[in-house]
C-alpha cells in the first residue's frame, strides 16, 4: 500500500509541485498506478490536479491523450479546463490560453474523453484532504519531505501492511499499537534520512529476491545470501537471514552493555520500534529508536551483500550521527539535552564530545 500511495500522488499532481516531471515520466507513473488499481479491482476518481496528458485515465484509440500545442500553452492539469466546476467553453479557452482558432475538433475530443471519465453527478473536482494538505505546503518550507511523510502517517486510516507484519511477528496487538508505531517513526529524530528509512521499512518497500521473482526478474525466490534455502521474503531479508540475524544479535548485545539493561532481540522492537518491550526512560527510549534506525540503515546499505555486515559498520554510522547531534546541539545552545540523550553512548564509545 505504501508503494501504491507514493506512485498514486502523480494522479493528484503532487509530484509536479516540487519536480517538473517530463511527460514520459508522468506517463509511466500514471500507468503504474492505473495498473495497480486495475489489479486491485479499485479506482481513484480524477481531481482538479490530475494531469491531462499521458494519463491512462484519458485515452483515445487506446492511447493516452496528448496535444502538444495545448500543453505548450499551459494546459496541463484538469483545473486548467474547468471554471466553477464546469468545463470551459471553447471561446474562453481560446482567450485564456491564446490557442489559435481552428482547434474546435480537438476541443470536442478532449471534452468528450474527460467527461466520459468524470461522473456526470460529480459537482466538484476537489482532491482528497491528504492531497490538499500536501499541496498547501509552501515551496519554501524547510524539511518538506519529512512533513509529507508525517502527513502520510498521521492520517486517520493507517495504510501499513498490518496483516503481513502481524503474521510475520505472530502478534495480535492492542488497537492503538499501530498508531503508536507510526508516531514513533517521526518522534524519534528530526533527521529526515532516518525517518524515511523507518517509513519505508514499515511499508515494506525494499526489493527482495522473492519480489524479484514475483515480478519476473529472477528465476528463483530463494535467498542467495544464506544457506537456509528459503524464500527471501521481506521478514527473512530484514531479520531471519543468517548474516542479518547475527548482526542483530550483536547489536542487541552491544546496546544492552551500553544502556546497562537488557535490550531484547525482538523484531517488534528492532524493526517496528515497539518500545513496550523495554522499560527505559523517555530520553533513552528516543535515542534507542534512533540507534535501531541506524542499524537498519546499515543493513540497507549492505542490502546486496549482507555477508559484509558487521558491528563496526553500525558503530561508525552511530559515531557519525552522534557527532552531528553534538554539532546541532552546540549551534542551538542545547548541550544539556544532548548530554542527557547521548551520554551513555558517548561514554561507552570513549568519544570526546561531551566536554
């Protein structure tokens, strides 16, 4: 579902607000989303920000519609053709977009194709609330990507592959469990890179050997990085694969030594960020989630060669992150907060960062 959401933003023109997508890229993204909806036996109604050209929703002779002259004159999305939720007249279209007279047949063709796709009783082309919230973000807003993902995770409906996670982890959590997991993904740190890693893991977006085989890019779904002779499904790739499991074991042992308490070797904690498996103070809980996100980053950096995973790779990334936290805290006059959060790690790693 996470992947479908990301690709689906193209239908609302959300990607267009920050990146000038070429028509062919738009075509490919729309086609992927359109095909996904077809497979899922679902649909998504167009809105005023839906692109007109190269959009599989608007086809002529089984080909996506495209009029180069109209596009060059600024007609690219549905809201360019509608006025007060009604299709613009031919005369108004010529006047507004400076299109030469003699395009009436094109006008009728476009109008007919679009009106066939949009229900006649639809009185508005208003996009979903989530799409409007993303569009309202100012182009000059800092940390835009982080805020977009935060919006995606803060919607009333949680679009995580919950059933897959609960099956893999053999859990039947409380009703608010997944809401808290989503919240933890952004409360743990201000760094977008780590937030994005956690977001993608929760949505299971990374490509495994099993996925490669399912998509027809590989003859086998068996994991090639361990000797278990089992399918390289998502949970296997992030947890059960032999070099990955050994890595997590070392991380758990190292964290237990650093924090002077037992940090369980638990996929619910390590992968999802379920803090109910620990009894740490708030500051230490927050830093633990960050450190676990860095461990997941280590796995993903070595995704194609997991045999090279080792604890030193993780520690090096951790030291770099703590150093950045120190610099940020110094600039914001928040050294006390830094010490409260990271002192155990600094002392254990013998880093000269506190004084």
